C-alpha cells in the first residue's frame, strides 16, 4: 500500500505524467501509443505473488520538439522514462490510422504465402507513388478453402524510420509496430460481439468496425471543429453494420465510445444521440486494468490495450510484416552458366526444327478454337469496356461525392424536405428538384448552400403547391455550378 501511494504521489507531481492505472498480467515490455503532441506509455512490472502491476502515463512533447526531430524527442523521452522509473527496454509502438492507408481486400482461397504475394501486387498497383516507400502488412488470415476479407495496411517508410530513430535515441529496442486501432478493436471485441468504436486517440479520431474478434475496417476521421461531418461519417459506417438479430449472439450492434485524450464533450454527446445505436463506454477491465483513485475515464487506455497483447502475436506488425517484395533472383557468374545455356539453346532449336509440323498443327487447331470463340468474345468486349470506363471514375479527389455530401448536409433536419431528382454534369453544373412541407424550409436549404461557398450561380425556384392525402407540399427546383475545393 505504501509503495502504491508513493508511485501515485510521484505521478501527481510530474509535469508529464497525467494518469495512472494498475494493469493486469504480463511484464517486461513498454507499450507506447503515438500522437502528434504526446505519447501514452504503459508498462507492466512483476510483483510478489506472480501478479503484474504497472502504469499508464502521458508524456507531453516539449514545446520546441516534434516527431520530425526524433533524435531530440528520444532524448527527452529517455529522461522522462528515467524520472518515472520505467524499467523495460523493449517497446511496442502503436501508430494512428492517420499515418496509414487501410484497404479491404477480398482474398480468394489461398494459403498465406500466396495471399502475401497477391496483396503485394495489389498494394504496389493501387498505392500512389507520391506516398514514397511503404511497408505493408495485413490483418486477418487467408484460407485455402474459402474466400476471406482481409485488411491491407500500409505505413510510410519515413514514419518507420522516425520511430526507429526515436527508439534508438531513447535507448529502447523496438519489439513491434502495430496500429492502435487494431489493439483497441481487439480489446473491445472480447466483450462486445458486434459494434462500431468511436476512438479518440492521441493521433486523432478513428472509427473501427469490430465484428467479434475480427476488425472489418479502420478509418481516420478529420476533426475540423464541425460536428456534422463526423456524424455523417458515423452514420455512413453504421449503415454497414448488421441489423438487430443478424449478429452471432442475436444482439444489436453497439457504439462504443473510447475517449483516450479528453475529447470535446459536445462532440461526444452528439455522437451518443445521432448514431442510432446502443451506446456503451469502454471499461478499464477490458484492457485488464482495475480502478484507481487517480483514474479519469478511458484516458490513456489505448496504451494499456497495446500492453494487454504484448505477450501475443501482433495481428499487424510493420516491423515484421507478412507482406514483402519478391526476392531478387541470384546472379551467377556468366563463365559458369553460359556454356550450359548455349548447349540448352542448341537442343531446343533442334527439337523445334524436328517438331515444326506438329507445332504448326497445334497452331492451326488453336486458330480454329479462336474462331469458334469469336461470338462469345463479341458479347464480352462491351462488358469489359464498360467496366474499364466505370473504373476510371475512381479518384483521390471525389468531387461528385463532395457535391452530394454538401447537398445532403444542407437539407433541413426535420425530415420534411426531400430531393426527387438530381443531375450533375461533367462541368459541375447541376439541377435538383424536390418537395418540402413549407417554403421556409426551402429558403433555409438555399441559404445553407450559399453559406458553403461552393455553389455558384445558385438559382432557387418555387414551382407549385400540391396536396396529397390531406398534406400540402411545395415543389421546388435549384440550379447551380459546384466549385470543388480540395
């Protein structure tokens, strides 16, 4: 008891140590949850009786040091760890979704080696070269018997280099580098069969779709001071969740709120009321912690979640990824293999000359097969062309979706105004028509479009009044020129 009180007193008097939690089993590894302005550090240390206890502490970056200066930041971290009596030298880093690219991929039946090769080709073809060298890994396991959904994840090499330099400067040995969201999802999945996790971590807000112990998606949500875009993203993701009764235990999906950093209370309250899901709060017991007098909600528990799986194989580990580029072929001395190559070519030419007639007959047979396939090819070519045309719509700057999002966000929240027709041309001029319960709703809709600054030449016309089933409505139409901003 005296030792525990002493540790808590030290933490209360430290400028960087904000919260402390007693932790569960496991020892000997630091877990660090990475943020842009601070780190959450967790450690488990063995005590008498075979149990393990430890701390979760926040290290706030000095005012003049950032992650892009890992040498100085590592020196500051080393001093912090020494002052706070952290003894472990091995570390697992948890990186935020903001640093990563995350793509779902439906893998056909394949063993792990084949799946790794397929994902490597997919990653190198789809990732923009401007991102520079990347390290790839995937979450999930392929199956030789059936198709599986995997999460392909990529982390820029320069981020890896920053973390390795930070560890060297802090005199730490890196044991693994994994997404924070994967550890958070795994901790929640043990207790919530199906749900969506709104995780506010040191690296920003993340939405994590967790189906039992399987993480189906991790996405970064930009917080720009407005609540509506966050709610829209939450509702869009929640729409993909199974409905009541579709989950394995027949329970509805939940929204789990995990506030690691003390997020805006207004945003938290808005998410509670707008999600349409049963809301649950993260529990410290889910990451094998117990209550403490100095505990404050879920702050810092992402580091505890990383620490909870320190004794297990990481689902994603960018330090030891399962996806790797193909090994380069070994080059042999030309003086050794050239005579054998010449002899092999001579044998092949001799065999080709003696079997020329047989080859010609095979070619003729293949030509006949191709002619027989022409009707089927004529049917398939338009379909292939249309698919190639549709594929061209994919872009890193979805201006058409941005226009639809702005129109949807401007609709009055009373549910009495509807869009019946929408037409957007390639030059970004468009027309919409709809109906509303009153003219004031239409005028408010117009004013909100004007307020965005992205709808030029905006013209709103009230067309007619109509009555259906005893209820009156106003028909309207709007024309505009959408100005897309990156």
